[in-house]
C-alpha cells in the first residue's frame, strides 16, 4: 500500500474512533457555517489577527468572513438555541486563513457542550479528553488554569484595557524580567507584588502551587477559583497547574487547558469554559487539528 | 539516559559568548563544517545556525532552547517563551538621521530599516504617518543619498552612525542576548530546563 493510501486509512480510522467517542457521549455531528457575519465575528475574536481573515461581500452587501475559528462558527449556528437546554455537538471541519497571500486551511475536530452546568461540564470535558488520549494512543502533558485568575489580578490592580493586554502578553511570553520592570511602574499593583514577582514560576502540582499562592497573597478569591476544580484534575505529574497560562482567545472565563504531545512544537489540544456571548451563558469545549495528528507519525 | 536538551546558538560573536556562558572553559566545537556538537557531559546538543534562523529552529521545536538578540525576537515572533536575558549582546534600537530632530514631509516620514515590524509599531503608537523602506543592509546610507529621512537600526557603540554623519534622534528599545524556549518543549522538559537555569545562575553568581 502506498503512503498516500496508508495516510487516508489512518485518518479514516482515527475519525471513526473520534466519532464513536462522540456518539457514546451523546454528541451530534454538526456542519458549522463556512461564512460568518464579520461584525459579529470581530466581537468574539477581537484578539485574533484580522489581516489573516478572508472577507467578502454577499449580494446584500453584508461583509462575511470565511471561518477562521470553529467555536465562533458553531456559536453562530446555534444562536437561537434555548439557553436552558444543554446541547452537545461535535464537528469535523476546516478553518481558513490567509498566509503569504495564499488561502490555507486545516481540518479540526472539536467538541462543544453548550450551557454545560458548572463542574459537570468540566468533568465531561476531562472524560472526553481521557477517552481521546486512550483511543488515539496519545501521550499528553496538560497545563491548566482558570482564566479568572489572571483577569482577577488585573481587575484587583485596577488595570485598564491596555494594561491588561500588556499583562497578558508578558505572561504569554513567560517574560518574568519584563513583567517585574513593568508592574513597578503601576502603583496599584503594590499589594500584589509578591505574587506578580513569582507569576511564571507558579506551576507544577496543584496543591503545591496553591500553597505558594497562599504564601504570596491574602486575596482568597483567587484561590477560590481553583479549589472547585481540584477534585476533577487527575493527580498525575502530566497535569500541571500553570497560573501564567494565557489563551490566544479572550472568550475563556473558567477552566482552560492546553495539551502537548512529545513530538509537538505547539499545543495540540486547546479548550476550556468560554462565554457564549449571544446568550450570556457558557459552554465547554476543545478542538485539535487533524493534520497535526498526522505530523510526527513517521518519527 | 535522558535525551539531551537541544540549544540553537547564533553563529558569530554572540554565539561564542553564549557558548562560553553555557559551557565555561570548554573549547568552541564549531567551524565552517561542524554545525552541531554535544557538550562533554552529553546533556546538551548545540546547533550552530544563522542568528535569524535561531527563531525558526526554536519555533519549529527542532531546538528546545535558543539564544538570540532580543531585537530579532521582537521583530519576528511572539511564539516563543522569553526565559532569561543574558549579560552580553547589549545594543540599542534607535531612530537616527542627519539632524537632531526628524523632518517629515507631507507624505510622512520616510523610514529605512531592517526592522519594519518594530518601526511600524513604534510610529503607529505615536500616530505618525510614515513610508517604510525595508532594506537588507547598509541602512546608514539611505538618508545620505536621499532614499529616506531617517533610519531605524541597531546601534552598539554608535561608531558607524558617526562615520556616516548620522545622529541618534530617539531610542526605541534596548536589546541584549536572550534565552528563548519552544512552548511545547518547555512543558515537556520543564524540570531539565529549570535545573540548567539554576546551575548557570549559581555558576555565574560566583564569578
């Protein structure tokens, strides 16, 4: 069998495994719309790179964007959903962007559980992740946090939007040296200096990290965000609490995680609890690139 | 035995300084043909690559870590961790021109540079209209021959600017060598990287 056929067979087998997991857990396969209202998309994805989006006008003169992100696209499809009804959907579809003046697409598989109750939703997410890890025989290291931890510090320190963004950028680069220089210029951050000085090293086993946070701040509300999640998290070295974890998407509002395989150069699976802003309710979900799954197969 | 950490070093003076900082008295193992080498303890594999390619090696995860000028990271990527600034490779990114203050035309300031991203970001933050003239080298020549009003470039001693009758108008950023990490490799090799950093800090604190 030639390599192309082998690849097709492998991809098809994987897809069958994923669909079986989805089916068993009650997820319905949906086809997200290819085009999304540009203005609405901007509201959800203000922090993405708009220059990479592919836009066009429909006959009514409305600006549409070829879906660069599936979560937002699925949200658009389900905007009329009754917020009191939980709904589980999965998808296998492409996202598109422009790079070097070329249209590039990559196929993603994802799960979304809309209006998922707190904790039950996170539990479901972790169960799915475990099923995928086992089903696809993956070896993963997972870093996790609560999106409210960093937002909470920014809020307590009275950071404005620009300062909040700078704070997140420095954390996303794990740039503790610049972070130390920067927050010295913000007088309101003073009560949080011991914590801020250690932000990028607050990672490891959850209990140990939380103990460190207790030593560094009196703000119990930050720890209160994490404690309900602790019983859900597998107590293994592969699950690392990283309080400087930042997502490229600002829609996360609770538990969030990134998972890496040993052969990856970037996070393989990303997800968590996010705000469904059409309905002022929340959902949990995650997605990964099917192409990335193929990369490293020959290593 | 654990797989060795892979560190990409920039060819040239900064690469030599980096290797000395990491390996103390060990002899530099690279030449024109020898582009990868293990350290004596076989705990680190070094890759000897062009400075701008250090980023590529780290971003793609071929190297776990890399050392490069901060200016290059700032210009080319946001997709690596910036772990530690190192005590060498210091320089400044400046705006320089033939006069002390920039003279703008109605079409905006013409800016010649090898750093279009940093330049654009700076002038945009000042709401200043500019025309970018990206160049690959000999940037100092541009104002002298009327190609640009000012240049944005890296200055170490200022001797090249002086030789071309240019003066510094504004400093945009300081730069020095920085240790960067691939995000996935950082997660998988976190303990090894922290141990290495601790050993280096202890060794250099004694000097």
